[in-house]
């Protein structure tokens, strides 16, 4: 029935009035750059504060991590390579395609420098560098005293000085922002084991893997590597080329078939032990089974915690459980009482990056503009509590609260629901799963094996040479030309 024939006109659906906010992003690594791009896309003004001299976060390799007044934020060691195939990484519209050029690494599992180059490419393609303040360390983030929910951000910028950072001139500044996105990463705050006795009595070398770079300083030594995760196995394999012997101390759950095979392949150098129990003043390290070895160095590959020393929320957000839990955070992103003006991008672990942080960043940007509404505070608090109870009921240690353990399907579901990302192509998912299977089979060779099925081979053809890839290469070429022109003008 037409309007005017007794039937009321349907109500006109009003589109939300989108808001533009002035947003500070703390951190210029993968998560921070993802946030900057999505915030700009949504019409927000963005300032990224990065304490290092370049973007890249963990992927900005620092060969001297203890140099200067500010310790290095990066934990990358020289031999570090991806454990995820490049075809299954990359932002949704900016893939990690192989590129020609000095220092580039075309391998399926490239080293850290290639990822850093890729992030630089990403910045250039989307014009993000003009939003980034390098050599700028955030020292305090706190709500303002005004009635509006804004944030005072105090930062210290290094202006110059010796390369080692000593006695460098600094400039302090404070600015007010409508919102703050914390994207400082999760691999900069080392966690040392609490169950090993005698560490204070041991007079030989001890260090966390955060400070490990190359094996050469350990040539001819007996080294105990505590921990058998990704960095522990990588570093043990790295050390076995120069060390006299490498003792790998791990819990029974970490002694997987792949680890046992790795040790068997290098039985002349590698030894597998139970957990380390005590360090003795005479240089011995004893293990849970009562055995002991004499060592020159102990390297703790025992993971990282969360740390936000600059964040002052009056207890609304806190880090607990030995640095392993940030909370309360709704979906690991929003503190319920401060959302959406304060958010976190990059807290979850065991996720696909940068896909996952891209989805988080898009959700944050759209929550700030009003395009997406968040649940009421009470509902978000209840969801956080239910999440923790469900984890506890499933027997998941509280320290793993931010580990994504529900499989690839649930991960992709989050990216689709909150980030609006299209589903991962089936061939990429197949490649990802086959790579995981290869890694579980052989930690040494999985990165250099190519056991691709027919669907993966067909998918690769389109991925490398399709229209999207061509457009990305053209965008990068244009960005490189623009940068070269800018340098020429500066000269």
C-alpha cells in the first residue's frame, strides 16, 4: 500500500553521525602501524609515538640491545626467521609479497630484516610516516581532570647526541588527546623463572633471550638454555654451531617429538634435560631429576610479560599474575570503564599477525567514530568474567588468559566479526596448517620444505602475479619514487 493510503511511511533509518577524534598511538611496531592506518581510514587524526629511531617494533633489529640509556625494545636475534609462511601473513590489502632489492629475502619464511622492510613499505604505501614521531618515549598517559574523557600524554623526545644515547639532548612535551591506543607489543619485558634457586649466588654469566643476538660470544662454552619454546629451540640450534655443549632444560610438556628429534640429530652437542632446579656457586646447574652439569652461561628463554609503566588509570587497568594478564579487557581490547577512549591493540598471543591486529585496529577506529557500538560497561565486565571462568574450567592456566587457543576458525571468526575482514582463502589456510604440521615434524627443516598441494600451487600463481599483486607493486613503486623525489628536494 502506498504512503497516503492509510499506511504510515516507514521510519527513515538515520546513519550515525561519525566523529573524528585526535588519537595518540603508543608504539610504532606492527600493531601500532595497523592502528594508525585504520584510524586514518576512519577519519581520525593520528599521532604515533615510537621510542626507537625507526618504525618496526620487534622487527627493528638492534645488534647492541644494552647500548644507551633506554634498553632496546626489540628481542630479535640475528638468525630469527618467521615461523608462519609469508603467504599467510600480510595485511588484508597489503600482502607480504617477495620484492627485489638489496637486503631483501624472498624465502617463504624470511628473516627479520625482510619483515622490517615490509613494514617500511606499508608505511610508504599508506603515507603513515608523517604521523610518526620517532625517538619519542611516552612516560605518562593519564585521564585529564576535565569532564570530557580525554587523555594527557607526556613524552620525552631525544633530539640528538652520541649514537649510544648517552647525554643526548631531550625535550619533554605534554599534549591532550581524545583517545589513546596502547600498541607497545608483548616481547620487550622479559620474565625470569621464579622456580630456580641460587640465581643470586651464581657468579657466571646469566641473561634473558631478550639480550641474545649471535652465538659468537658463547664460542667454546657450555651453555644451559632454560625453556624450550620458539626462542629456546632457535637459540639452541644457533649455539650448537659454536658452543662446546648446549644443555636444553625444559618441562616434560615441552619435550615434543620435534624437540627430541632435534636433539638426536645433534647429539654430539645438544643435550635434553628436565627443568632446571638450582644454580650453584661452583658453576653447576642441577635439574629436577637430580643430575647436574657445569656451565659457563645460562640463557633464560622463559618468555615475556606485559608492562605499561607509563599508564596511569587509577587501577582501572592493571597488569597481574607475574606480568601475564592485563585486565579487565573486553575481548582483549577495551577496558570496560574507559572504552572506547582507551584501547589495546596487540595483547593476544598465538594469533595470526598482522591479520589479527588489523581486525582489532579497525574495531577500535570504528568504535571511536561511532560506526560500531560497544556493549554497555556492565555487559563488557560480565563478558570478561565469563571468559576467565571458562578458561579456568577448561584447565587453562591464568597466565595464558591472552593466549588464543581455540584454533584458526575462531581466530578468523573474530577477524570477520569485529574487523569486517574477508575470510582467509582456503589455499592459505591449507598452507598454514601444512606448515604447522611440518614444524611439528622437524624444527630444523620445516622452513625450507615445499610440500605444496595442487590448490596451494594454484593459489600461489594468483597471489604472486594477480591483479591485486600488480596493484600493490605499482603502489610501492609510486611510493618509492615519491620518497626519492622528497629526498632530492631536501638536498
